[in-house]
């Protein structure tokens, strides 16, 4: 099911659940991605923004083993960037959303990837995917 990040949170909360959100924003990696010949073999800067909605289980004490460690977002991103070269940015975002949805605590995720050096101004081109488990 594909929906927006805010719609995913809204649906979860309207069903009587509690949720919290973890995120990684503005992570920039050099990525070899693109369908055009001039892009192949020429890594470009890509910005990633990742938001996940987790089941709001309240920790019984102030300990990292009581919650989902959000550092997994960084390791998920790094694993996906190291995978086989995709032609499409959408393929990379799909791989990343699969990775960040893996923990059982995660109930929804939204991943954006933007190519930073495509246009002559400060605009970005990219894609976003959002999924609810």
C-alpha cells in the first residue's frame, strides 16, 4: 500500500494505536546511479531523507535495548548504497524502503532520494516512496 508519510501516521493513530517516528534527514552519499551514459561510472551526490513510524512501545527504563536504535537507519542506507549499481533512483529508494521496514517494530516508512547536482540552480530532482506494512 502506498500513501504519504503523514497519511500513514494518521491511519495508525485513528485506529487507536500509538506511534513514534525515527528519522535520518539530509544524509548525502556519492552514488553511481543513472540511466544516461554520462552518469554511468560517475558517482553523484544524492541526498536521502528517511522517516519510519514505529509501534510506540514505551521503554520500562532508560536503556537503548528497550527501543529500536535509530542508528540502523544509517547502516541500512550504507548497505543499500553498496549494493549493485541501479540505473533508476526509484530502484535504490525501493531497496532502502525494504531495508528500513525490516524491523518488526516498524509499521510504516517514507524514503526520499534527491540528486543534488542535476539542475543549474539549488533545486533537486528525485523521488519519494511511502509504505505501510
